[in-house]
C-alpha cells in the first residue's frame, strides 16, 4: 500500500476510475499559427468532424507561450492550485505537448500539459493556457480521434474542480481501433487503474496517452519527486500482456522537471488523470 495520499475538500465517491469504451482513429493534422491554440485546434478538428480527441505534438514554437505550474492552494477550497501566469519574452520552442480536447458547457475546451524551452534557454513545463498561447508556426499533430465517447467537463465534488470526464457519445465507429477513455480519481494508483480499465475493456495490449497529476512520484531509476502537487503528461505509454509501462514528464511546485519511466504500484493520482488506451 502506498503511504502517499492527498486530502481533498469533498467526499470521495465510487467508482475511483470512470471509463467509457470508444473507437479510435489515428490522424495526422496541421494546426495553424497566428491564432490562440484553442482556436487553431478547434478549427482543424471541426474540419474533420472530430468532437473529442487526445492530441500529441512534437516540435514547433510559441509566440507567446503562456502557462502555469502547480502551486499550493491559497485557501482550503482546493488541495492544490496554480502559480501565477508565466509568459516568457520572445519565441519559445515546443518539445512536446499532450492535449485532451472535449467540451465545456457545449463549447470546445482543451486541457494541455507540455514541456518547452524559453528563448533564454530555460526548460520549462506545466499547464498551457490555450486561449492565450499561440503557435508561432504551423505545427503537425498526431490526433487520436474518438467516437462513442467524448471528454466533457463536469463539476467534481471531491476535488472542487471542473474536470474532463468520459461520457458516452453515440455509437463507436466500426472501423476504428478499440479504445477506452478514462478519468482516474485521487489517491488511485495510476498503473492499477490503467490495467484494470484495459482488462475490463478486453484489451491486453495497446498504447496509453494523456495527462494528469500525481502525489509525489517514484521512478524506476530510483529518482523521487516529493511534491504533493504536479502536472504530467505521458511521453510513452504501453500495455503488454495486461501490464502497463508509463514514461512521463512531470513538473513540481518548484518548477523542477522530472522524467522517465515510473514505478508500478507506488504512484497515486493527485487531482485527476485523463487517459486514453488504444488497443492493438
């Protein structure tokens, strides 16, 4: 049993993992520069009829880059909060972004974590502000388009945050890969949640994509992140014969970045993890 946990203001409710089966098409798209990231992504996805997706982007740049990192909560209404907005001068290079694209009150919404390099060489990571940050050039993205499920923001009584949650959305397309869309709740081991959800969906092998947060983090090489709040994205995730392997990038409340494969069984979720399993 992992001794690490976090206490949120609301009452924990079952189930601790919300899962929705779906069908997944893997697409390559280009997002345009010169407009906020949210608008660029929404425009491109709408042209392909995509309602919800998990999106991965490597390379490109921002002007401006606008983001926050995790921070202590200023009061007892939340267990953790966000830093002041960070907007470095000049163009910042993007290493990698992972986005959850869904709906908030019927409108397009993005929750995005990433890692980037400021113009002065500082390597930063955190939670992108997609209605303010802009791509400085057109970028190519891998889009895991969903049918049969959608990420919809819902108020969560336990954490007192509005969180993207998988809900049913029509009938899954027959020609896509089998998938399962997840929201993992606080103090739930991330590996166990992924493995249980995959098993319940009949998936023994596949890839894992998405973003979230952990209460501290133990890495396979012995590295430990002590921060009780964090922001992460999965850099490389897989399930092989029912066992999950997760390589992540994670940033703590001091802006320190940790990266690599994480241990199974010792890494509980802080606020949420929004993940997509794509069967193979």
